[in-house]
C-alpha cells in the first residue's frame, strides 16, 4: 500500500459514517499497525483543507481509535495521540482525553457514529496470531 493510497484511505475513512467505512478502516489499520504508516501533520492539514469539518473529525476519531489497540506500536500510538490531541484542541477547544478506562472516541469527537461495528471488525486484525503472521513489527512484539 503506497503512501498516496493511504492518504486516500484517510479521506475515505472520514467521508462516510464509521458503520459504512469498515473496510477502509481495516485497510488503514493494517497500514498503521503493520506497515509503519504514521500520518504527518502536513498530510492532516491537507486533508483538513479539503474535507468538511465533521468528516475530518471522523478521520481523527479513527486515528485515535487505532492508537488505543495494544497491537499499535508504542511510538506510533504516541504519535497518533499527539496529533489527535493537537487537532482536538484546535477544533473543539479542549482536550479531555480520559487517561484511564474505555471511552468512546466518536462521542469525544462530537460524532453520532457507532464504533461497535468497527471494533468488532478490527478484532481479527489485532490478535497476536494475525499480527505475528504479517511478518512486521507490531505493539505485541516481544
């Protein structure tokens, strides 16, 4: 998956409700978790310039969600969390990221999208067996 293709995937993820973007989110998860893709602030700024605000917030919501899984490498998770925190402050004026327990990224981003179908679809991609079979480093690597 090329960087250009992954940028397009970021756009597609945000352009539809999360329930309808499951396949695109799964492909983005593969790129982030197993191929080392880390969107840059410049990429996100370009997206911000061409996407409606709610769509951009949806993309950021997905990036934040992907950062929460143990299979996400620690450096990638930290990078995604810093980016999403920055944009959350810019777009919504605060950053109330809970530091403990589960929370709904979609609610935090002011979206009505349900994340349950997305989380269910991501489960098979984040098992140790699947992660090890990719042949790439990941957050579950020893």
